[in-house]
C-alpha cells in the first residue's frame, strides 16, 4: 500500500461503519479523493479538527489497490475554517463552494485550478468577504474551469463584437448572440448590470468582487450550471434563506 502525501481541502465528511468517517478531500495533486478516517471520533481533537469541512490540511494516506477508498494516515491543519461557524452566511457560502467542488471535480483527476479556486474562496470567507459574492464567484469560475462558460464579448454565430449593454443568450445553443442572430425559441436576456458583473468576475480576483450579481445574471449562472452538470446545489437553499433573513442582497432565484 503506497503512502501518499498531499495538501487538501475537506469537502465533506460523513459517518462510516460503527465509528469511522469517510472524508472527501480535494487534493492539490490527487484531485477528488475519499479517505477513511479511522476512529476519528475518539481520536485526539487535532485530528478531528483536520477532518472538519473546509479545513485546509496536509495529509498522508494509504492507497489500496482496487479500492476507491484510501485510508487516512495523518492529517495536519494548515488553516481551519472553524471560524466560519460563528457566521452562518459565511459558513453556508463555504458549503456552496464545497458542493460545487464535489460536482465539478473527478476522483483521481488532478485539478489544480479547482483547488486554487476553493483555496481563494475559503480564504476570502475567513477574511470576512461578502458571503454571497464568494458563492456566486465560485458558480461562475467552476463554469469557466469546466470549459462551458460562453464567450461574452462576441456573437456565438457570426463572431461580431457585442456592444456594451444587455445581452441575449440563446438557451438552446448556449451562446450569446447579436440582435440579427436572435433565435426564435428560448432566449434569456441579461440586463447591462448583470453583464457587467459577469465581465468583472471573469476578469478580476475575488477580492475585488464585493457584491452578488443582479438576479438575472445569477439565475442565468444557475441555469447554465444545471444544464451542464444536471445537478442542483442543495447548499444554496440554506444560504438563500440566511441572506433573506439578514436583509442582504439576494441575487439568486
Ligand atoms: Zn451574430
């Protein structure tokens, strides 16, 4: 059984057998990875902390031939995300980021851009950045990393540069179009403010994106992700609830 080392984020953890956990990690080198943490509930506190969701950790683990489950050997915390627990919207946004990472990454496939995106999102949440902005930035960037984010600047049919302002999206062909190539069927319109948010978030680091997108751009991001992944991200429900309760900007629908 070869011993491997990696740096990882904890995406999820759930009980397994009598007293063990399965911990789902996003490793910088390994991509998505499932490890069994033995008797972690009775282990010393530091080891338990290292398997808390969104913890940034250094791990060693044993791979087992023919098994998708590796066995955790050691886990050491680089940065805990425990502080998020005292700020429910930040915690909920972190869950959205983790769930998106689960949806978009594959077991055994190195995906360093996805690792860096999660790293950036978790760091911003811990630093007190706007929770909804972080979650929506993750929605946009996982689409970009997945290679399915359409070209915003040009018509997807004729290639003509699109002027500043609102955009028409062909929902069937999944491309932005000029007025001339507006299809007869499914068209989504994103107003100028939403287009501008999408352009800024595509270009700028998360630290410079301080607010959630307008509702039309947010809804468009969700529909694009659902079309591409065929998955609902359930963590959004809780984040939306918290944002409404807090009276904050709720860009989702
Ligand atoms: Zn065109």
